C-alpha cells in the first residue's frame, strides 16, 4: 500500500512538473519578450535599424568622397580652403559661416 501511495505521489509530482514546464514555455511563446505578441514591435525595430543603416551608409559615402578629394595627388582648392578656414579660424569680416551637423542630415 505504501509503495502504491509513493508511486502515485511520484507520478503526480512528475505530471505537475511537466505541466508547469509546458505552461512556462507556452506563456513565453505567446507573451514573452520575443514571443508572437512582440513580433510587431520587433519588426518595427528592424525597420528603424535598416533606415538608420541606410542613412549611415549615405553619410559614409559623403564623407568618403570629401576625404578622397583631399587625398588625391591634387587637392581640391575649395575643400582645402574650407578645411583650413574651419580648422584655423581664418574667416574674413564679410564671410558668412553656416555650420551643418552631418549626423543630422537626411540624405
């Protein structure tokens, strides 16, 4: 009789553990951080990351072009003058200075 009781308790405990594990994974499949209900938010984050990547690639292309103008055997005079004035602060009285934050440009 005692062995039957022990066997019944063991089977019940194992069944309860399996049920808790199934409930845990079932809940997280639907409502977890990466579950089915979070799919829309994850898709939105992916779209934003792709847009940011495209913007950074365009900025990189822009900056690479400017660097190439300064690296070649003959430096572009406009780039040289712009860089020298910006770095050394050599502005004339009639010069108009417009600063552009490249990180905020939308190419």
